[in-house]
C-alpha cells in the first residue's frame, strides 16, 4: 500500500522554481514530524527540511530558497523550491511519522529534480 506519493519534480534551469507535493493516505502527516529529504547520485541521503511540533527547519544549503508547508485538510505536504541551483539536483523524498530526523515510519517513492545551468 502506497501511503505517500510525491509529485512536481522535473527539469528546470538554474534559478528556476519547482513546487513538490506529497499526498498522504489518511492523516499520517498530521502526527509526528514530517519532512523532505533528498539523495544525489553517490551521496548520502540528506534532510532538506522538516516540520516538527509546528516548527519548520531547513538545511543551511536551502535556507532562504525553500519553504516547507503542509495542508492537513488535504493531507498534503509541500516544498516550494526557488532559486534552484545545479547542486539541488537529486531525488526528493517526503517522509512522515518521524520521531527524529531520518527515523520515519513512512517514505514516498521519490521524485527526480534536475537543475541545469
């Protein structure tokens, strides 16, 4: 059973924007922490942004450019990405029911984001 489905990825030029969405089955994003992670080829998965107890935090590399939000009425998590850089290229995953970063019960299948110069 697929519980988290990401969408909105694609190819964009440097300084462009994309908005990722993560549709959740039921209210699984309404509980413990939720977040967006990414993994580039040959690199470890990294936390991009998360919301926990109503507080949003961001990786230093995306601060001021990315915004995380959630709409509990739609059971959807979002990631607005502006001023994209080539180093943002990665597969982006949403995650839910996270006790601490990376320790999440539910993971999406990922969506590819490719930024070209």
